[in-house]
């Protein structure tokens, strides 16, 4: 019985089909909260937590010192 030699190509995965993700987030509203949990449409004096809501339904939070 003879042995057969095969040359194999290296495995190179192909892209999944997602080539570009383009999105634009638009701010829907921004609400401010002080450290006691009181809500306002404008920042309080001192430390605030700003909650930004976007039109796609996502939110972000950040600390704002005024």
C-alpha cells in the first residue's frame, strides 16, 4: 500500500457579511438628577447625573459638575 501526499491550503475564514455599520444617534431628552435623586430638566448646583435618552431607545449617563 502506498501513501498519498496531499498539500492543504491554510484555513482563511470569510467575512460574515457585515461590512459597514452606520448609525446616527439623535438626542431625544436629557434629564438631570442630583445625588438625592431629585429630577430636573436643567442641572442643579453641585454634582448632577445626566441621563441622555436617544431616539433609538438607548441611554447614557454622565457626571456633570455645575
